């Protein structure tokens, strides 16, 4: 079956989908995106993602392309047409197509909206959770508004490719103060030497992860201490356990950082507890 995309009001084969060569998302990266995990055909943490989408659009002063109710229908229909039971649905909204000029179009143009969906391989995801993954570290060279979910991802792409070339699943980015901010496409967590769950606080330097928020809520419900405080690589190397979180991975255990074994070199109990709780809560 051909994959189906939604572009500006029409569904059609992904191979035939297109946007204008003067679209500002294509020429300037003047666009935002959002990704929902799909489980059992339903969107996970839907409200959080819609809230973050509205915030990202507002920060860039891009008009909402449609109301939330209509957008939910488009997302659900794209998932249905692609027969995705477990996977992701991707939304991108650009400022629209206009004559190339760095300033915003005047008068404003209609935003461009693109939606796609794809299935995930549940066996591969289960294997990663069972065995854990390796990450490497790299300098954080991104811009100063990582809290806005824009398509400006070139530093992330370069870092992710470096990780891939070195046989790692993800890269943890380290700022000029020597603190881990987040991954190229995930939030970063450790269980420190005192047994506290640590992750960087929500500032302009990290993406405000929706799955991150859900895991904090689940931890607090289980009386697991959470310290929203950044950590150094040295603290990460000495951690009892480490994991990353994202819409598609929940709490994914990390067993090695920069070639150094973390904890006992296998997924830790806290990551497993939060992962099980997350998927259990999501299926309620």
C-alpha cells in the first residue's frame, strides 16, 4: 500500500506530495513540527503535544492552520489511511509560501500544513528496551531557543550522524558549562549516586518534552524523588542508571556513555518501572 500524506487540505500518495519551492519552511526553516506516538491507533499524550504545538506557533508568530478539533480529525484520518496501529504521526506547519525575503510576508500568507504517519517495528523497540542502548557526547552548538520545536535541526542531524557512525543510538549534548542539556532527539536522565532521578529543568536550552513531563508525573505518583537539575558527564558516567525519553521511546535504558559502562551495564530497574508505567497508563 502506498503511504498517504495530507498536504494543505488534500490526501494523496506520499510520492506525489509537494509544497511550493518558495515555501518558507523549505527556504528558511521557518516552520514548526510536532510528533505524536501512536499506540493501538490512538495518539499518546495528545493534549500535551497540542499545547506545545500552539506554543511553538505562537513563539514564531505563525497562524494556527486550523482549530484543534479539525486537526485531530486530520491526524486520525492520516493514521487510518496509513493503517498505523503502532508508530508515529508527524505534523509540520510553515509560515507559508511567499517571495523570498527574510522578513515575514506582508500581508501574511496562508500557513502550509503537512501530515504523515508511519508504523514502527515493535520488535526492534522491545529489543532496545530489553538490551539498552549506547550514547556518545558532543558539544551543544544549537541556537538559544531549543524550547521551540522548529525544523531547524542541522546541529542535531550532524550530532546524530556522528553517533550512528560510532555505533551509538543517540548523542547527549553538553553545553559550555559542561552540563548535559539533552539528546539530539530526546531528553536525558540519570539516577545519580544518591538514587535521585535527575534531568535538566525546562529552560530555553532544551525542548520541553511531553514524554518527559509524563515520566515526571508517573515518578512522583510512585514517590520516586525527581530532581530537575542538570548533571555533568562525570556524574552521568558514575550514575546508577541512565535513560532517554522521547515520544517514540518512552524511558529507553542507556547502558554505555562514551564507551563507559553505566551501572551494571544493563537496563536499570527505574527505567523499566517508568517505561512499564508509561505504556500501562497510555493504554488505560
